[in-house]
C-alpha cells in the first residue's frame, strides 16, 4: 500500500467527505476506473494507425502456434 497526501480546495473536500468519497476503497475504485478509461481512450486513439498498417491480425490458431514454438525453443538443449 502507498499513502498519498493531496491538497484540494476546502469546499471540494467538504463535498466529497459528505458524499463518502474519501474512503480509501472508494478512491481506489475511482482511480482504477480512470485508468481503465484512459487506457481505452489510448487504444481508440491508436486504432486508426494500426488499421492503416494493412497488417492482418493473427488468428487464435496462429497465436497458439507461436506460443508452442517459443516454448519449444525455451526447452531445447543449448549448445
């Protein structure tokens, strides 16, 4: 756990305290939701660039084959 200390305007502090938003679990959930939101926004912002590359996404079967090959390489004797 990390302890944070923040400075916010007094009127905002009173409002959020009254609403029960200063509880650690509530703040944690608010921050997690914001992280998810920002990650989605980032993904959506780069989607056009990814589509413009013309690369075809790998199928689940191709991904599985790559995983098998990588694992096989890891377990192969080294010379």
